[in-house]
């Protein structure tokens, strides 16, 4: 068995073939039988994946720069209930979203309308997020993909250097189930196989993410799609507040399958170099807390001075 593993590693290091822009995979899909372009070879699937402004990245909190323009985002029609479809696209679980939900403000260069959302996860609740914070990888990450409101399709928006805005949310393990996720969790069994597609019960974007008052702390940087073609046209907003799911809910995603029947696990791209890019931070609740503490300290000091 060990000899077979060594042989596979050797083949992987020698493999340069796999032509075709769609012939890419995650590391967990690569086998001796299925020799595809794993993440370190994605530039063979699409040369843009070797660009200098790639995503995801590791966000080092001591190096972020506070930006006063990163005010709370404005969400329109995120509360709107819709009945979409959920699909296993061979690399993730994806849900199409009506183009009526928009996000703006918070330093975004335009108003962006929602197009779809999808997720990246680990193995049975293990590390699986794409972005990391100070090297910490969360169990899962949600991406809500938006395009500038005047575009009619994503491919056109991607030709604009700021044409796409993606909102990224981390997940954390909790002791209790998050019932708001039942519509998604309960449909995963029906889309285990690649291209599996089924109707989604009534849902809203707002129920999947933290409340607006818990979304004032976030990171912002310019990057790319995290799958080929890796187009560098994305304004990234990565929120600090994670979404709770219990272990059973997280494990449910690991039962989805790739096209060859292998379990879809660890479907995340490794973090990419910043190459001189600056990550900005909104401050959000941290500023509010520090202001409160400062005021409390001033009041205490004033009382002590008066008592003297």
C-alpha cells in the first residue's frame, strides 16, 4: 500500500498532461486512475491561476490596515423568500439566487446583485475554509457571489476588474443545530451525485448569515475567483463573525460525492501569496468596545479625582 502511495506521488509530480480548461480538481480527487490538475497545477487548466492577485489568502490580523470607509454594508431584499434549486456541480454545492438581492456601501465601488452561493468544507467537520485568519482554518466557508447590478451575466462581469463582489462567511462548530440551515442540510442526500439537482424549500439569504448588527467587522481585499479560471476581478469581503452549525450538520456536506463517486471532502484551494496586497479591516465592534472601555475609564478617573 505504501509503495502504491509513493508511486502516486511520483506520478503527481511528473504529471503535466490534463488538457482542457475544465480538467481541474481538488487534491482529494487526485488518484493514480484520475490524474487531474490538482491546485498546484491549476495554471495548466487556466493560466490566470498563476496570477499575482489570487484568492484565498491568510489574513494576518496584526498586518491589516483599518479603513474608515468600511462602514456597515447595506443589504436590500436579503430577507426575500425564494424557492430555488440546489445542485452538486462536481466541485461544490451551489444554489442560484434571484437577482433582486443586492449589497452596497461599506466601501464597495458599486451596487452588486446576488447571483449564487456555494460552500467549501473539510472532512467530517475538520478544517475546510478557504480563507484563514492568522493561520486558523475554520470547518467551512460560505461564498455569496454578486456582480455589478448593470451586468446581466457573470462572465461579462468578470471582464470588469471590480465586476464581482463575494461575501465570505466562516462556520464554527456549535453544540446545537442551526435550524435555519434545515432547508439546505435536508436536501444534500438528494444531490449526492455530480449534477444532482433538486428543488430547495423556501429560504432567504438573511437566514443563512449573521444579523446585520453582527456583520460590522470584516476584512476587505482585491482578489480572484478561488476556482479556475481564477479571474482577478473580485472585491472580497470576509466577515469576522462565524455562523454556527453543529457537528452533524457539518458532516452532512462530506457525504456529497465527486463525479467518480469519491466523497467530496476538503474542496478548498490552499491560501495564495498576497504579493504586496493590503488587507483592510472595518474595525466594527472592536472600535465600539474600545470606545466604551475608554469612556468607562475616563468616568472612573474623573470620579477618583473628584473624591480626592
